[in-house]
C-alpha cells in the first residue's frame, strides 16, 4: 500500500478532506461510498442493499464461475493456436502450388525453345522470363548440353527442384543422372 507521502500529493479532496490518507485508502473510500461520488460519475446500482456492500464483495465470482471463465480462456487460446497453425500450412501450401505452377510455365517455355533452337537457353531472359531477386524467384541452371534444373526456395533449408532428366519436381538437391 502506498505511503502517506504518495497519497498526500493529490491534496485534499472529497474522499480525503485532510489530505493525509494514503492513496489506497482514498480509493477504498471512493469504492465503498460511490453513491456520493463527485463529478456526476455513473453509479453501478441505486439499490440500497447493494450500496451498503463494498464493491469488492459484489463482484466476487463463485468457484464454478471461475472454472467456467478459465475453461473459456483455455478454449479461446487453443482455438487461436490451432487456427494459426492451419493458416500457416494453408499459406505455405498455396505459395508452393503457385511457384510450382509458375515453374511449369517456365519449363514449357524452355522445352519450346529447345525444340525451336535445338539447344537450351543460357538464361531465363532468353525465353522472355524476367529473372527476379526476391522470395518468389525461380532459379534456372543449365547442368550440361541436355539437362537443366528449375528451382525455388521454400525456406532456408528446403527447396523444390525440377530435374529435366526425370521430368519431375523433387524436394532438395541432387546431381543430374
């Protein structure tokens, strides 16, 4: 509870006429005599029975109510966590599908270029794809005269790569067969 010095700094007022009550006692006086509160403050109840009971006792919850409120909090927190996890996997899966779709488009252009010019393009600009330097960038790498890879990063330690020798998307990196 605050000392007398702390309560006295507010000076004399309605609940502390002498200016000598500590702040905690000023607050307690205010709460117990709220029917006579200054400044036209909104009162919780005008019922004489309720006015005689200090507010601390009016709002005490039963053990059952406390258990119900705690259970509700647990359900809300658990639901929030579950929804966050589901949203994370949905967004991650959507990003992977979108990048795979873009990669398939690039692969079609590379194969069309190979049929037309009988060689692999040196870079993506040669087939009309602008190379990006962001988290959604597709990386094209010519391994030899007939093989190439198209890849994208999913995270720092996980990438998805298309290998032209197997014509499949695979997780991670491997040597061309």
